[in-house]
């Protein structure tokens, strides 16, 4: 099979002590409903939408509990934030309906929601202070760095176990590594691993807030911590640069480093006299014909504990549109391989009109690289603002046509579609390196 297999990173021995064979102890683990209940208790969130304004007003009083300096907070260890959570699809059949798709496997969009909730709870566990029943911190997802899958099918009738811990800490941000395993023949086998970056803010979610420093204990933890440090530096560069600058840098990078793709595309576009002079190659599809769009009204039901739209909901909707885009393009059922570089640029308010646009931006053999752009529309100001950009790598059951960008005559050899093509190639190449 051409399906890629991810190499699960080695966990520190202190964190793997409970990942043993068998099901002993699974019944005592919290489930995902308890995870969300704990989160509401930690921040004092109301389950009634009518009370959300009062609940947020009450959180303002927690400002006095914020640390003035990071040095005032006690250091924590990786094992201090380690959590295990069960998703009892096998032992509690009544919850399967929520997770079931038409192909009788688990909806991956629901898994994204669960990972997002678990990541936030892991961070609250790391920052928990004694004698403080409620946390003054607002912890939100800033980046989904990577989600790699090593199973093609997630079964709807077998228990799933999630594990997670804080793996790196800056001054106001935390990296969380999570793993998902599924029970087969008495053993939990790996399904995916994920890396999220979370940020801590004040009780009103307006300013950054300090978090407890992290102290690695073993050489393995030191290595994991260093990986997180490298990612934090990359995140600073991305958030401080404009989108246009980043795209242009990616284009130049590919031209210089991808002789087989970037330079050939560049030379091909240079030979084009005008937009209309380009002919579609055989077994190919124009990028502009490989799109799907969707609209969501953001109801209170989808709010998070801070009364903004839940990041997991945004990821689920973007994934489902991405899957539909890959399915309609390839003409057969696609399977998710990797999720990469989801940057949460701005929160989405309850009541927003959420516009989603899926674009096939690169293909190779059976693989389909899909980019989903998410934006909110303000009907009062008629303004559009980008909230997220998602990158998904799918594999189709059959080989798919090539997707081809168009160009135009003018000052620059490449248009925005061409840049999306090269950016898609870059994301695909990064995913394939991990095979």
C-alpha cells in the first residue's frame, strides 16, 4: 500500500508507564464528556447561554490571581501534566452515533474536537495552583503544528485512549504532545500523534499571561523540549510577518530548493505569453475548477468555555469540507494522512457567518493536498477577515489527475494560484519526509 506510516516519537519512560497492554484501569479513566465538564468548572463557565455575560463578568475578579512574573510560579515536570482519557466506543455503544460516518468508521472531525479539548485540559493541569479552584488563565489554541496518522481506518466499535502532556513551555505559551491509541485484541495500538501550541491569556482573554516553567528530567525529555523550542522560534517568525511576505518567501524557497518542481514551474510560466495562451495538459484539472465552498452560521451550541466558537468545531468543519473537496476531485473515498500548520489567527464570535473555501492545491499519484481557508463575514461592515488556514493531506483509493495552476502575462511570473500550488507542494513534501 502507498499509505504512509508515521513514526511515533518515543515518549519518555516516565510517561509510558501506563501505556501497557490490556484494558486494566480503562474504566477508571475520565471520558471526553468529563474533560469538557472539568474545563467548565476550571473557568466557571455557564452551561446556559443566557448566563454567559454574567459568567464572564465574574471572571474579571480573577485578575488578582495572575502572576506578575514567571519566576513567581513553581516549575513543573512533564509528568505533572500527563493525562489519559478514554473514548468508550466499544464499552458504551450509545455514544457511537455521534462519531459514526457513512463508511462505518470514526469521523475524524470529531477526533479533532476531542484533541482540542484534551490539549486545553492538559495545559490547565500544568498551570494548576493549589488552593485555587478556578484558574485565572484563559488558555486557547494558537497552532496545530502536526497531526500524523498511522492507521487508515479508525474503528467505531473499539475503545480509544488519548494521552497527552505539556512538552515545552515559553513565558506565555505551551506545547502539548498528544497520542491516540485504539483497543484491538486486548492491546492499545497507536493511531495518531499530534502537537498543539496553546497560549495563556488573562481572565478576559485580552492580554498574555505567564505560565509555570517546565523542567525536563531525562535526556529524552531534554530532546523533546529542544524540539519545542525550535517550533516556538518558527511560530514567532510566522506571526510577525505578513501573509504576502510569507508566501513570497515560500515561493523563493521552492525555486531555490526544489529543482524538480519549483524551477520547472517557474520556467513554464515564463514561457507563457498571456493567461489565455496556456492549454490544459492531458489528465489534468485547472486549480480554479478544483474548489468547494461552504457556509456555517455559528450558533451558541458551538461555543467554547470562553463563549467564542470552539476551535475544535472550526477544525471539524474545515476537515469535512477538505474531505469533500478531495472526494469530489478524486472520484473515490479519500483517507486523511496528515494535518499540518493550522494557525488560529483570530477568534470567531458566536453569531458570525463563517465562510469556508476548500482548494486542491497539489496532487501526486494517489495523494491530494487540500487547503481550506476560513473567514468570517460581518454583515454590518461587509468586511471579510481570515480566521484560519488549514492544510490536509489525503490519499485516494485511485490515482488522481494532476492539478495545474494558470498564469497570466504581467510584471510577475506567478499569480496567487501558482503560489498556492507551490505552498501545497511544500506541505506535501514535508509530510512525505516523515514516511
